[in-house]
DNA sequence: GTAAGCGAAACGATTACGTCA
DNA sequence: ATTGACGTAATCGTTTCGCTT
C-alpha cells in the first residue's frame, strides 16, 4: 500500500490547506482525514468505490430504506456520502447519491476547498433536484478534472433574478421555509437562494454606504463653506472694532432668529426691538447620527 | 440564576468565474 | 485572440443568538 496524502491542494503548503479546511472537520470529517492518509486516490477508488457502498446499497434495495450502521460507515473513509446518514434516504435517492460520490471524492481529496457540511448540503439538495447540476458537470468536456474544487459559477437567468428581487423587496431575510419554497420555485438549491440573499444584502448595504458617503461629503463641504464665511466675518468685525474704539460701548445687542419666518430680531438692552431681514440663514444639514453611525444607536446614543 | 458549550444562521471579506468592451 | 474591468456567485472564517446542560 502506497502512502499518499490526499488532503488539500498539492500546490499549496499543507498547513494552509489544513487551516482552510479546519472548520470542515465536524461531523466525522476528521475520520476521513486520518484514513485518507493511508491510501492514495487510485487505491481508494479501487478499494472502496465499487465495493462497499454499492454492496451496501444493493443490500438495501429490497427495503424502503437502507440501513448502514456506524461500523459499516467506518469502511467508507473517503466517501462524504457515507457521513450523511445514507440510511435516511430512500433507495433511489441513495443511488443518485452514489453517482455523486466519485465527484465529491475527487473534489475533496484532490483539490478540496469545500467542507463536509457544504458537500452534505449539496448532496441532499442535488438529490432533491434530480442531480441536474451533476449531469451537466459530468458532460462538460472541457473539464480535465471534475471536482468540487473547480468552482462552477452558475449564472442566474433574468427571470430567476427578477423573482429573487421581488422576493427581496418583500423581505430581505428568509426563514428556512421561505428559502426552500423559493428554491423549489426557481429550481435552485436552497443554498444558492441563501447566498443570493446574503450577497443582495451586502450590495444593499454597500449602496447605502455610498449614498451616506456622498451625503456626508456634501454636508462637510457646506459646513466648510460656512466656516470660511464666519471666519471672514469675524475678521471684518475685529477690523471694525480696531478702527472704532467706541464699538463695544454701545448697549448689548442680542440677535435672535424667528424659526418660522427666518427673520432676525435685534434686541438692545433698552428693550427696543427691530425686526428686519438680515440674511437668510444657511440651513445646516440635518444629520441623523444613528443612520450614519450605527454605533451610536448600539450604545444607546441618539 | 448563570456560566459553558453547542449548532445554526448571518455577516464581512475575499476569491474566482463569466461577460463585455 | 487577448486583456482588463466589472458584476456577482460562491467560499471561508468569525460573530451572534438561541437553546440545552
């Protein structure tokens, strides 16, 4: 038996591959890892592909469901399918799952960026979709290596996108029921719907950030203008004060602005008020701090 | 009542694929 | 035919939340 290490992308340092897959070792993935060290891919294919799983499946063909106990599962170190609880699937679905197995095997053991959980999800979901995706991948002549490490990007159709958009308008998050229903309606995997909504939320947030940025920029420019104007006014007043020594000896004057008509009234200490339009007030931008700085609201500031 | 552990879901950051100019 | 920019589907690692022990 040849010792072969089939975990991770050979072109990358082992440590990196291992780190990337760290979270994938839940649900029995670590068993797979350890046993995978003992066999190279070819041997694994020869030893396990057509024997154990298929035997187990044929054993279960006469019953509604296949029973695979834990001991038997341990014979199938490189088949993620074996970790899925195959015994939950009706026979015909297991057969479909078996067709997927070698692809998962290649993808996971040779290139593998994907974790067990995702593979599990896909198996379950692909089975639900009559393995359409897999048929397509398998018939793709351009692929030297059919594996999940080759990230195939599905382009959603216009109708699918439009439907998702409509759905997003109604609710930007999905509960599991809605997700499954939407996926079924659009012939997509629930995971795809989930990802679409995640990305859509991210896009919305990004767009909002851009809008906020532009608004803040305008506010900043307005305030800078106002600041310059006031500085200039201050200089003029100082100059006036220096040229007229009696300037400050006049009775104290209070400037108040009527909020409704924006007129400024000057009130001297003698009580004689005079209303006149001095200057239309420059409206300061109204900034809702919580919308720009979510952290304020988080800590209870308003 | 509460701290610890766990799983699921959501998120931000990033990668990688497909398209178009 | 090639290339770079761009939009976006998909992935990865982390955080948050609710539940259980």
